[in-house]
C-alpha cells in the first residue's frame, strides 16, 4: 500500500475518487443498490424475513456499506416506502394535471385513478406500501398515517376543484378524505391479494363511481 494512503485516516480515504467515481457519486450508487434490494426483498420475502445479510447479497455489497447509509433495516424500509409513495403520488398528480390542462374536468377522476392503479400493478411496490409497513413500529406507523393524510388531501383538493364552493367544514372534509382513501386503498389491497384477478378498468370504474357519488350528494353552492 502507498505510504501516503496508509497514513491517511479512513474517513479521508472515503472522500477519494476511485475509477473516476467521486465519493458522493459512489455513496449515491451504493444507496441506490440497497434501495433496489430493499424493494425486491421486502416486496417478495417480506420485511420481517429480510436480514442485512440478505440485503447485502442482493445489492452485491458488504454490510459496511449498508451501515454507511442506513441505521438498520427499518431505516431502509422507511426510505423504500417513502420513495415508492412519492413515485405513485407524482404519477397521479401528473395524470390529473394533464387531464385538467385539456379542460377535461369530467375525466380528472378517472385519470388519477388510472395512474394510481397502473402504479399499483407493481406488486413489489404495492406489497411494501400496503402490507409490509403495517405494525412495524411507532415510527413507521406515524409515517404511514402521514402519507394517508397526504393522499386524502390530494383527493379532497380534486373534489374542491370539481365542486366550487365546497360545503363541508374542515373536520368533516378531513374525515371524508380519509374515508375515501380508505375505500380506494382497501379495494387496491384486495386486488393485490387476489393476484390482480379483476381488471384494472373495473377498479377504476368502481372507485370513480364512489368518488362521484360523494360529490353528487354534496349541496351545491347557491
């Protein structure tokens, strides 16, 4: 070993460029490998059955690199869950905005549901987000509850755009959004557990009818 390198502290060596790859890029690549490994294993064998050793084998890296980025497997689960839901939410919002930009207000509900259920067809992602995060820890429970509220807010925002002069108060609006998300989420979970036996079009139609039924029962602005 070069005498200069031998006398360099490990944390300094970590910042060196190897093979044209900076420390920052290398760390991001390693993180990506573990994120992909987490999605694969949590989404197949399950979170509770997955060990750091299994993650390292799947990622092709050692546990030294795992602990450079994540505190433990729960930390990785939180990251995979967050990234997966961010992706789903982005796709739903993009689809809604695209439909709205075409002045097809009547189609924004179906556009959002189409994007959601299309993303949900990724069984690994769906299992992580709808099954593997349940009952893990107070931290993950809090993360889950917060993301459900985000989706509820998104759905309520869509309803308010369709129905100007939204008539419900703040508390009932919040509960209504959560109730709708619960219904959509449960139908999606059933779809996953039945191995996607029903058609995606049926899921979209049923949930679209549910949302429209709610909107149609609300008092209109006078």
